[in-house]
């Protein structure tokens, strides 16, 4: 089974910030398990 790891810090795209709680929820909803921020 493949394992994915992503290290993100200070997510800011074009002046729009992504809260870590929102990012965690989106990744969990996409099917990733053990999502931590």
C-alpha cells in the first residue's frame, strides 16, 4: 500500500490563507487516514 507524506507550512496562496483545521478536514474527507496538522 502506498504511503503519502506532505509537509506544509504557512499555506498562503495569493493572499488567501488556509487554516490547518480546514486542511486537515479536507485531506481526511479525501480519504487520507491519520491526518495531523
